[in-house]
C-alpha cells in the first residue's frame, strides 16, 4: 500500500471518529424524554379503545433545565419497528408550540381492531431537543355494529316464573358454554363481549378478567358498551371451552322503587366474538350463535342488585367451563338478531374493580347471630370464610349503622332486601363472595353458621368496589375533624362511583341523579382521576335528553316520565364546563355543546318573559324548612330562572372557547335578558328578595351566578349575611345552595365567616355528622343523632356525596390550589389560613404534572412550600405582614428570571413563579 492510500485511510478513520464522537455527544446531551403519555381522557396503552380520533398528552420531566416546552413532534405507526423514523400513519413534524396536552390526531383513518403505536419528543424553552419517549400503543375495539358476526344468545328465564321480594319476575342466572377445536397454534386472540345484563367469562376454566359486573350501565335502548379482552395466553392448540355466566344486573333486574319501572324486563343475553390469529397467519372466529348450550341450574340461584344473591353449593357444576365437562343435559340457547337501533360501542371508561380490602375491627355477638364491624361505611361485597355444616344456609345481612340498642338499622334500605344466602353442600369452611350484586354497608350480620365454632374477625373481609380510577389529589390539615371530613368525602366518592355516579349505594335507587352529580363534580375531579368516568356518563346524558331538550332526573333514565328539574338538568352545562376548566380539554365541550343548547332552549320554553315556571326538586333537603317540605323554602321560579341564566352563560362561554362567535353573542345576550328579568322579578331596589320567601340560597344564586346589577350586589351580600346571622351563623342550604355558599362568601371577602360555618359543631353543619360517628357524607344534615336516633324519614342514606361539594373550597382556598387558566396551565396558589388551623396541605395531578401547596404557622411565621410543574406558571399569594421581609429558600426574597414580585398588599405578597419548588417564609399579623 503506498503512502497516499495510507494517508487517505487515516483521514477517513479520523473523520469517522470525529463524526461518531459528535453524534454521541448529541445523543448524550438530549434532554430526558417526556413522561406519563396518555390518549384522550387519560387512557394509557388501552385495548378495545373507543376513539378512532384520539388526542395525545404527555408531561415534561421535572428537571432544572426544563421549564417549558417550545415545540413537539409526534409520530404514529402501525408497527413499533417503524418508529420513530418511518411513521406510516402520522408525522406531526416539529410544531412550534407549548401545547403538551390534548393534541388532536391528524393522520390516516383508523379502523376497528387496529393496533397503533406512537412516540413523542419535545424541545424545551432553550430549543434543546429531548430523546424520544418510550413507545406507547392503543388498540381499537369493534367500533360499529357491522363488525359483529355473532348473535345475542340466552335462555328463556321468564318461563321459570320465579318471583322476587316485590313480586317482580326474577331472571335466574344463566350458565352458557361452547367448545371449539383449533388445529394450529395461536399467535393472538381477542374476545369481544357484552351483555344485556352483567357477565363473568372464563376460558378453559380460567377467569378472563377481574372486572366486576361488566359491561356496565348505559341507556340500554340507545347504547350497550362492549369490552375487549386479550385472551392469547388462555387459548390452547386443540380443544378449548368458553364459559359465561350472565345475570340480570341493571338491564333486566329490578331497578327503581316503583313496579312500573321493572315489570316487563327483557331476558338477559350475551353477545361475544372470539377472533383468533394463528401462527401460520390464518384467522378463525368463534361467535355466539345457536351452537351454544346453556342452563339455569347452576349454583347462583338468584342475583339482584337490590336484593342480593342466593348461592346453593348443591348445584355446583365442577369444571363446567372446561373441556372435560359433559353438557348433554343442557338446553340449546335461543338466538336473537342484533338490534339495529341499539349501538354497540367500546366501553369509554374503566370497569368496576375490587379496589380495597377492609378487615373486621370488632365482633358483636348476639343470640343466634354475630355482627362484624368494619368501622367504615363502604360499598362492595363481603369475602367470607365461615365454618358450616352440610345443609345449613348462611344468611348475610348488611347495615350502614346499628340502632342505639345494637340492632340492625335497615329501614333506610327501603324495599332493597340486600341479603345474601349461601347453602353448604358439605361440612367445612366455606370461602365465598357474591358475584352479581353489591351492597352499601359498615356492618355484616351472619347467622346460620356452625355455632360450635367460635366466631373470628377473619370470617369477614370487606372488599371495596368502584370504577377503576386512581387517586388524583390529597388534602390534610392540623384539624382532626377536617381530616375526617376529607376522608368522608373520599369514601362517599368511592361508594357512589359504581360505573355511574349514583345518589346512594344501598337502597332501592342507586341511580344517576343529575342534581347530585352536578354539585359534586368539581370535588370529585380533584380527588380522583375521573375525567373518563364523567365523559362517559355525559354521553349517557346526551343519549337520554328528551326531544324537547329536557334532561331527565336520572341518567340512565329508568323513570321515563318526561319530567325535568332546574338545577338537575343543568348538569349538562355545568359538568362539561367544570371538567374543561380543570383539564383544558375542549373535547368535552365539543361533545356536549348541542346538548347544552337544547337544554337552554327547554329552559326558555318553560319560561314567560324569561321567568321560569320549571318545577323540580328545588333546594333539596334544605335543613329546617319553614314549610316542612323536602324541597325547601326557596322559590321554584327563582331557582329555575337563576339556572336558566347560568346555563345560558355557560353555553356562551363554551361557544367562545369553541370559536363560535355568533352563538357566543346569542347566549351572552340571552344571559343578560334573563339576568335582568330575574333582578326585576325577585329583588327590590335595596337588593332584598321580594315576592317570594327570603332564603340563604336565594341570595347565593343571585350572587354566584352574577344576576344582579353592581349597585345591588353589596346590599344583597349584606342581606345574605343577615340570613346567616339569623340562623345563628349556621347554614340553611340544601343540595343547590350548599356548593355556592363557600364560593360567594369567599368572593365577597367573608373568609372568617366561611371558616365559622365549616367548623361549626352543631346541626346543621359538616362536623355534626362526624360528631355522630359518620364515616361518609350523609344525605341529610341530620340523618342520625346520638340523642334522637335516626331521622324518621325512610329516605335517609348514610352514603350520599352531595354535601361533600365543600371539598372544592377546602382544596382551592384552605390549601390554596386552583386553576387560573383552563387545565391548570396557569395556577393560583393562594391559601387562606384561619383559626383553628395551624397547617394544611394539598396536592393535585394536573394535565402538566403534580402541583402541591403546604403551609404551616409556627411562632407567628407563615411557612409555605409549593411545587409548580413544568410548562405552567403560577401566581402565588403569601399571607404576610408586608412591613417585614419575605424569605425565599432561606434567603431574603429577590427577583430573578424565575420569580417576580407582582404586588404588595397590606396582608400579602403577590408573586409570579416559573416551574420549580419554592419555600417561602413570612411574618404574619
């Protein structure tokens, strides 16, 4: 080799080393990749997904060199091997924007069954690029009725003529099965399944999932949800068997407290489709059809939501969902075509799961029974481990409280029997829990067991069941009863988010009452990751809307009475707006805008000269009403007119966000007209209520909804304060007024009074129920008292979340975390400390990351520690005697690129901060 060629070789090697060194430096200098990727309402790598036009969201890492995003790029592909360089579905290219949430997919059309992979990267405020995220994915379910090949199948369970406690026809649970053989090995398998009723499914004797009572509760005449399961690991080459249990559930069982609601229920049915891809690339499909066999002679003899479950072990069929079982004595199933008018759509929120286990804390022995006290009112089922003798029938009863004499209080269950039975087929310890029912309870009573055995606490474990969402926020303080109130709020949420937002979990209702939902929505969104839960239920609201624009009392609508109520139907404007403001996702507004307009039009149709004649439940369960009515003293017309105006205003705000300027102007003008009519009709020149009964709620509605001219607002506030003073500084508000109490008193500067109302110990107050032993929020302010016993009215739920709406103020003003801009893009951190508190803390997971605020008062100093997530900013108000210096992170405060002093008041410093962690100390008066 000559010298020239040697030289050229050395040059090539040298340049290569420089190149690889340079690229290595680039890779090493890449910013940390984005985290916590999700699609649409917060789904992470879902299977059987409902949305072919998803949105994409991600969070930036919490690092010193990452304050905000200046650009992003998303790549989407049909295979992970194509990412990130060759995306075949969508490449957003580099987008110069700080948007990191709710980015609309704009790629190729997606179809049923399709599996989609995606990645994202971002550029920070300095233009530095991050590494690509981990590859995330989602798989679509069957999006159309046309995707289904199977038929509805089931047995004629009406012919058995089994009657329930209310002479209702009981549909015996069905056991359905089909064997099938595969000649090749399976590469992947998907089971698409749903029911008119509720189901549990097994393949080759193995449970397919741990879902509770799927598919869930929707307006069945409009839509039934379907679920997709990955069953690849359960399918074998050769012989296989699929077995399904199906019970009445919400679809075919007794639902409601009047017979006309449930006398003509349809027989429960199953629809399923098992799609298999073999390792040789071939495909096979197993569907629900006439080839299936079924029986009602299984061990679950009866299962009803209200009345409980009866299980007889003598009817057990060992291995009935396996290949070896002989089903020759079983019946051929009936088949039914798909209903053309009922849409089959993938479930758009999480199923109910077993979430928490509660151990028995105390045993209370009685003559022939024993009571197990869990010390916490809960919703779910008991898991039993009880000694029995052959032929004995174990009776399992439930109660939320015991009477002062120690007996079961079940009067508030009304006609709901809420009782389970288990008949033993042999001597020994029975391990059992019901499958197709749920109960609201703290106490479990057992009788009919082997009395030769000494009862033990481990005989009963309470399994708490609710829709499978995670905790989203936290709150704690220096005050034990305030912490108990927060616990009661959270347990009320857990107990009433059972696939839909129910009013109560124990009596013969358990329905989606719209008024309860709209007042509790904001508090729930802070405490739990329930965006997808609310978005799903709002679809049911849209589907339940009457042709005249009215919204039913309950959703799904099982009353079918075409009646509406002001403050209840307004859920269709209030919940979407509240969700949007806390998430920043316009989708919830886009989906519900037409429904909002229809409801406002219905308001208008029930009004004359803008004054409402809409009836309804008014300020439901106002304490100490002068008229003695559960609907309270506040005028129905005043309430209806106020909510007419409020819904018009929210619809205008929604139009503005969606860029619909003409409709924005229309509804703004409508709001102005209704507000003027309201003021003229119900308030005199001194800002005092006229023509109707003066109540706290009448003033709260006027002030909270901005219905009075400026010159009357101050007087109306003073009149409100007089009504509170006349009530010995106690509230007199029901379901509609209570959520507005803290808002109005806060906005008008009456923080001290709001603290007084919150910390009141006597009736009516939040602490009153706690002093009586409450572990959840009650339906009434006085559902029970140690002195007088239970409220005599049968409508007396001890797990009813509506009055838990106060949580919103606790988080946003005591701890001090609230959105200033939709989705917490801009955050307000402004705690309002007052006696008797010496500390409080809260955190909440926003679309951008966790925000936290923790304060404590020590020796006259106010200590505040906050965390602000990347890609946001915050305005912080720090209580202080501003004659003294403010301390930041141990040093005297000084402005820099991350923090600016906005204003200094007599009692606070107002500061703007960039993302980061900050510790402030101030002297307070």
